[in-house]
C-alpha cells in the first residue's frame, strides 16, 4: 500500500486561502482541490467518523460532538472511546488486505481504545485537589513518555480556551513527525486545530486573523516538506469551513419560559436537570438536538420552534432519515440554524445565577458546546488566579464571559456557500468539482491502494 498522510486543517475553506497562506496557495495550484458538501452535522466528530468509515451519522451513531444519554439521563460531550463509532474503520479494512499495514492517529477524535496501531490524544490529569494538569494519552503507552520527553508536556491550555494558539498545533505536528520516524506507519492521520480558534472568535475577518493564517501556513509547509521527503502521498482536508454569524439563539431559555425546563438550585446557582425536564435542547454550534421526555409536549415544542427567527430546519425522525442523521442518539427533533445564527446552551435568565462552570473552560460539565470559552472576561482576574495557583492556594479559573454575542463565526450547517465549504487537496484528479462527505473515504482508500500515477 502507498504511504499516505491525511492532514486535517480544521476550518479550512477557500474563503481563507489567500495572500496570508502563500505556501498553501502555491501548493494547491500544483494539486487538485475539490470542495466537500459537508455531512449534517458539519462538526468535528461527525465529519471525521464519516471520513474514516464512509458511513453517515445514521450508521456511525456520531450525531454530534455530544448527545443526551437516555439511560444515564446525562448530556455527554467530547467522549473519547472509539467504540462509540459504529462501522469498520478504514485501517481495519486495510489490515485485512495487508497484514503489514499500520495506522497512526494523531489527535483525530475518538482516539482511545481503537484498533489503530499508534494513537495520541488530549487527556488531562484531574487531581484530587481539583487541579487539571496538562497531559495526553497514547497507545502504546510508552509513546506518550517519548513525546513529552522530547517536546515537553502537551500544551493543553493552548489547545482550547482563551489561551489557545499555534503551540498546540505545533506540538501535534512535531509529535506526528517523531511518531513517523519511530514507526513509519502506512497511514497517518494528523489533526491541526489552529484555525478553529480565530475563525470562531472573529469569523473570516482578515484584519484580525492574518497572523493565525500565516502561522498555520508555515506549519503546513514544514509537514508537507517532511512527508514529501518520506515519499508519502499527501491529502490536506477539512471537516467544515467557518462562516460569519451574528445571532446567538438561546432555545433552552425559551423552553424555560414555556415551563418545559426543570431547574435545580444549589448554593444559589442554577443547574439544568435534563432527566426531569419535559423537553430541552443540546446545542452544538449551528445544530441542536431537542429531546422530549414528555410526549404530550411534542406539538407545543414544534409550535414554539416554528416561531423562532433563525431556526431554518426542524427535522422529526422521518425527516432526519433524509439527512442521514436519524439514530437512537439523535434528538426527537434536530434543528439547523440559518446562516446568520448559532445555538447556545444557556438556560439561566439571570447571570448572577449562572452555574459555576459557565464562567470556566469546562467542556464536559456544560450541557452543550460553548464557543465563548475562547474569550477572557479579564486578563487581570486571570493573572490573579494564576498567582493563586503558583502559590499553592485553591482557585477556580472563572474567567469566561457570559456574552454569546462575542462569537462571530460558526459551522454545522449544510448547504453553505462554496467559499465556506470544506476542501480536499490531493494529487488525484477527480471528476466533477465536489464530493459528498462519504466520498472522502473512497478517495483515501484509492490513494492507499492504487498505483501512483
């Protein structure tokens, strides 16, 4: 099989491939670029699972970055077990054809307990005193120690949150090259998240994101040069493009006003109780899953949603099948926002009663995705909290604002304009100018298995 590397540049679309990315622009002129009609939802975990299985969310079960577990009655985001993804993965199919085939999975999601030969993924240590320490998980376990000895601890606080920057993508790129030198895998999957941060914060505003575009361009130059020297076939792709938005939609607040939400108050702060709610929303960028515990409220929920300006699609289970997202994990309704809007998880009506996690980076406790985690309410307050940390005192890094209006870019929709569609860049010539998401799998397989042209 052909040695192949797939570099996932999060948020990449032709809308940003201009003067600030000279290497990628020149590289693309020598290769073939095809736009991808994204899977619904156009989110990290759903897109990656489709690319690696050739199956839709209906079959993989990955209906979003998180969903409501109807048995545990808990909303779960960013779980990591690969066993959540149904369907044969591309490396499993390849191993049947060639027992010598190996796969390196560097920070692509659902990266724990898979059948990939080499894997590294974020995995902080949660200490008994409440601290969260940067770390990562690897298979084989010793790979983590090799990488952190050479590169230092994985920069978790530069991977997500208000401190996110190019350092996390640099670490992943360096770790990928070291892993390649150690094991020479047949297929390498590399995840570079850098553009996700600036584009969700500011949208495609070049006056604010030029530096980030240049940084990822330089990193791509380094990776491509390395893998070209190792005679690898290279695929550069993205899961989604990020388009400008201006309107956050607070559907849980709306449901609360109509008596559908159950709220618990603890220590003067409010918590959403999904298991006791008649209906609630799990928000995920421009997609939202509506779970209805009380079937008698179904018509009321639909009536409420039809009056919300900014909700473009309301999919019941029958219509979800048309979009390949019907699954036991998907909501009773799946919503898609219009091009100007995105969904928040916010459920409180008074900021003074917002839960403690609302002002923190806490991707697992929040009952929905929160892009406001990339902003900081006060650098002075953050500095004070860091001083407490260094002095050994207990602290809570509650520095995230509660202003969803700050967010200027989002994704998750289908049918987006071409300039915001995800892209795939490779040597292979393709009929037509667009793929559907499942065809990405087919092209990776073709490059792995066919003779080089």
